C-alpha cells in the first residue's frame, strides 16, 4: 500500500524538482563581446537594466561554479551576502549605456564597467568588461527583489 507521505513527497518532487534543476542552470556564454554581437544577441541598455537594478540578481562569474547574489540597493551600495569580506557601490554609466560597480575587498579595490547582452533564452544576461570586451559573468534577476 502506498502511504500518503510517499505520495506527498512525489508530488513535491514533481512540482518543484524540475524547476529547481532548471533554475540552477546558466547558459553557455560567448567568449567576448564581438562573439556576442556576431551571434546577434540583443544589447541591453540602462533603460532595460532599470527593470532589475536596483534589485537582486543571481550571478555566476567567468570561472563558473556556484552562483552568488548581488544586491544593488537604491542608495547605490552593493551587497554580496555570500562574501561578507567585500563591500561595494554601483552606478549606471551613460558612456557605456550599462553599469559599473566598485568592489572593495581586503587588499584591493576594483572598478569595472559592463556592456550587457541578453542571452538567447531571454532570461539570462551576459556582462562584458567595457575596457576589453571580455566575458565577465552571466546573471538573471533573483526571484525576490
């Protein structure tokens, strides 16, 4: 006889299991901005970024691995809850029609500005360093702002 507990567990896995698995996936990225343009990915400017920023995004950096949350606050501060050793700020940048962030760590401060492209899936975004056009990160808006 099948127990109610077993059926409930199956229902939860069916309802949430595949969505959770898909939510963890980040798409492959073009290696540099020229490749993103060659693939005809749409460039995203400040007007579209304002839909998500300020707000929270899930980011996976160029080295892959686990994702981190970046919280762009309305006071232009930047928080990365998974890394309490850093603080930062962010701003929109008219020159690049993108955004910049400054990350302050223990031993150094890094400022980067980004051109942003929308991935073919329409959900994810690719950041490319404005100085050299190289890939920096893939991100998507977090479920809860």
